[in-house]
């Protein structure tokens, strides 16, 4: 693959990865509640969802989502409902409870959360459908180019996961007291609810 498209792709892609969104907010919240390492490992669930979306876009199956209004709105409503559910959990969380996620079950649950939040956003697969093809060079193998661009996207997404988790780790020190924890949890709950509301207004491209 030529270097010129990659030189344009990398900064544009990284801007998408670092943009505040439900998954990045989840990384901050998880790091604040459970620690940096756990938050990063939970982010693997998000990478799995995005890898599946990239594979769908590469295979051309994403056109089904673009053309099926029922499927698009179904995924959108389910995704927004799950965000509202997470927001409710954070709002009701007991700040006096010492929360850990060192057990395998706890980590799997957090990774599943990341996966469902990513998979529940139909706009994500549309981004892969509309964004990645712009950097595919005509006349060269499509699958290989999608694989390379997808791998770069996932690598930069992993950087974003670590960056937001690191941010949450420092916020953990600021909100060490129960009153501060409650304030932070409810702020995150409000932001997740806002993200859900924005998702409900999303329309097909």
C-alpha cells in the first residue's frame, strides 16, 4: 500500500479514536472504579466488536445495515437502551462500596459491557463503511488493504483505551472520598444518558 494514503489516514483515524464517546467514557469510569489494568483489559471487548465491524465492511455486508431501515433503528434503540441501563447503574452505585474487578467473572462482565456498547452503535459500522474505503487505493488488493487499515485502526484504538484509562486512574485520586465518587458516578451517568439521547437522534447516512 502507498505511503501517501497512510500519511492521511493515521492522523484522521487517531482523531476518531480519541474523540469522546460512550466507549471512551466507559474506560474512564472503569479505571476510576476498578483500576487502570482492568479498564484496559476490558477494552479488548471493544476491539473485538470493532474487528467484527471492519470485517463486515470489508466483505461488503455493511450495505445491509445502510439499506435496512428496520435493522438500523433496531440496533440504535437497543444500543441507546443499554447506555441508559449503564447510566442507571452508575447513578445508583453505592460510593461507600469498595469495588474490585480482579476476578475473572468481573473482568469478563466489563469486557462484555465494552463489546455491547460498541456493537450497539450502528453509526460505528457506517464509519467503517464510509471512512476506511476513502483510503483504499484502486487497483490494489482490497482485502489486504482493509486488513492493514483495520489493524492500524485497532492499534490506535488500543492507544485511546489506555489514554482514557490513564485519565480515569488520575481521576480516581481526585474522587477518593464517597462524596466525590458519587459526584463522579453521576456525572458519568449523565454523560452516558446524553450519549444515548444523541444515538437515538442518529439517522442513516
